[in-house]
């Protein structure tokens, strides 16, 4: 069984600034198949389109990025997803976290630099289901962060205070006095 089939995928950035149109052909005719339990690496020089490919195959296509041609199809067993046609609701309900998760590189551009980690958790959880019980939310967040092998006090840190994940990881910030 093919888990993911990408065929002749073309996804371009189309920008218009001061009346000047530009097209960046970031992903231009990519095809590959991925099978269950397979580890598939994508390597290439900077700006060759790796991140753009990940965006498209994870259903994160937003202007100025547009998929022009090709197909991206998942077969999750009892659920199939066409990532170029799927609705945002379907993505959220059936695919994200349940079938596909990814961690983007670059905490300073991915995480809001002026919000503490706990607030980023709050934003994400709240966007799925309004938080009614703050204590329960905090407890679940602490359990989650501990399951990752991280100390609870990182919830009070800002992204720039976190390590990028180098080996031999050590807490690079001073813990705050109050718990989150
Ligand atoms: N929002 C955007 N608008 C216009 N062009 C973009 C945008 N994002 C990326 N690009 C361009 O698309 C091309 C592919 O970028 P992409 O980020 O996918 O490369 P990458 O292989 O992930 O690079 P790196 O190894 O540096 O992370 C680059 O030329 C980049 O400048
Ligand atoms: Mg990249």
C-alpha cells in the first residue's frame, strides 16, 4: 500500500509588489511515493524548495503559494485524503495531529517571539476548543511538556530563551520564580 503518492507536483509563489509580478517555481515537477514505515529524507541546497514541498504535502497552502498542477494523495487505511482538494475543516478534524504532524525549523520565525511558550499552547488549544477550565489546561500542558522530557519551567520562557535542540541539551535560561 502507498501511504503518500505525489505526482508531477508544481507549486509556485506568485507575488505582486508595486505592480511587478513574480513567480517563484519552488516545487516544479516533483513525484515520489512513500510507503508505511518508510523513512524518506529530502535533501537539497538552500532555497531548492524543501520547505515548500512539506507545506504542500501537509496541506498548508496559502497565498502567495499555490498548487498549479499534479496531485498529493494519502491513503491512511480507512481514510483517504486528496491534499489539493481537502477543506480546512476536514484537515483539522481528520488529518492534523491524527495522521500528520510536523515540526518547522526556526523557533524565532515559527513561534511568536513576544509570547511565552504557555501562551502559544493557549493559542493552539483555544483555537480548537475554547479553554473553560484554566487549571485543567495548565495541568494537561505540564503533563505534555514533561512527556517530551522537558522541564515545566520552559512554559514561562520566551522562544529566544530556548535551545534549538542541539545534543547535550542544557537549560539555557534562568527559571522564573512563579510556576505558569
Ligand atoms: N512567501 C514566499 N514568497 C515568495 N517566494 C518564497 C516564499 N517563501 C519561499 N519562497 C521562495 O521559494 C523558494 C523555495 O524556498 P524554500 O523555503 O521552500 O526552500 P528550502 O529548500 O526549504 O530552503 P532552506 O534549505 O534554506 O530551508 C526560494 O526561492 C524562496 O525564496
Ligand atoms: Mg527550508
